């Protein structure tokens, strides 16, 4: 701490003695401290690892290439400089099309990435982090990459040193929601890719609730997915949950930054966070559902309400309850 204060004092003195200078050389130690709080890392883990997980097996469990493969393809082979990479990455992620594809093998194997909405500025921050820092890579990746004609694989970028900090209730709730989303989403998207939309519907009907309950048991919490337009009657939102769904819908309509809602009641924490639609969701929840899919939906859920959505709308919400002592 004394070292950091001394550095800041030196920088301040330098600024006041050199007011006309537009560039200040930041000492290496201080630069490390600042960079290792890069927001892009958490955003990547939150929004990308559902499909691009570094932990999934090379073949059977994988539904998309790991993030390090994207980095290897576009950065470490010097295809793009930093500005070009951020621009390409942002353009593709916000609107994936076959014309923009450069990882042809991955798209042939896993399909084109579904279009989805991201918080403003988040994709650019993820790209910035990818370019500057080393990221987690699967144990099998080096051999896989070198097998495809790329010799002596060494990932570029600085090593990221995690700065320890105490988790907030918001961090805890978001962790529970995102981990449950990964478990559900991985199987759902894998089923769509391999067996089609109707098989995915059958999966949701049989497995979605038990998988959610298993994650609740793992975290010793109550984890629910609720909606004002529910498909499964067990996912119907109560009066308090409807209030927060309406709030999230208003925020999204006004293009506001959406953050989790935390309500503390005694020793209990209630966490609320929206579930948004993307192109994949619209296969079963959109306005132009295929007739055979629609028939299957009504057979499984005769009182279904969860249709006629567009992309990037609030379809429901995570409603999670846990004990304060867990922190």
C-alpha cells in the first residue's frame, strides 16, 4: 500500500510540473494493478462461456469453439491488429451472418451463432480483454491447434492476475443464475443442433425443472425462472415478481443499463434478473413458429402464453432466494 501511495504521489507531482504534456508514462506496477480489474473478463465469463466454455470436452460436450480458439484464429495468427479485431469481433457478435464467418469449420460443426442482445459497450470490452490478456484454455487445445498445422502454440497477451474482492449479494445471485443458465442452455442448444427444435421442446418439458432444482440444491438456494407469460404453469410469476418483470421491460424499452435487483428481508436475500430473448428463443417463442413446432408446444402446454416475442425482449426473470450467511 505504501508503495502504491508513493507511486500516486510521484504521478501527481509529474502532472502538476508538466501541465502541457498529453502523455504520462504509468509505472509498470501501477499499470498491472489497474489492468487486472479489466471489466471485459467478467463480461466474457457472463455472456460467452455458456457456449464457448473452456471446460467442455473437445468433441461430445462442446456446442461452440472455446474463446481461446477465436483468439488464436484472429489475433495470434496476426490476422488483425487490435483496432481491427475489436471492430470485426463487435460487428460479428452483434449481427452474426454467414458472409462474416472466418471460422468455417466451427460453423459447419456447430452452426451459426444466434443473434442476441448485449449490454451497451460490453462486446467491445470483451474484445479489448481478449486482445490484451491470456485467457483460460482447455487442456486439449494446444495439441488440437498444433495438429491443424499451427506449430509451437503459445498464447499471446499479458497474464491476468485476479484481484481478490468480497462478493456482493448481486455477485452471488448472478453466479447462481448464470451457472444454472449454462447447465440448461448447454443441453438445450446441443439438442437443437443435433436433434432439432421439437426434441429441444421435449427436453424442456421433462428436464428443465429437475435441472433447475439440482442447481438450487447445489447452492442451497431457491432458484426459479418465472414469467408474466408462462409456458409451464409452474413458472408463473407471483405479484411481487410481476412488479420487477415490468420494471425490467421498461428499462429495456428505454435502452437503459439493466442491473440485478436485490431485496433484503431479514436474513434472506431475494435476487431478480431478466431473461432476454434471442434468435434461438424465437424458434419456440417467436411470432413465426413453424406449424409442427407450434403443434408440439400446444400438445405439451395446452395453456401456453409464451409466444409472439421479438428479439431482445424480456421473456421472464430469474427469481433466486438465498441466506445472507452464505456470503
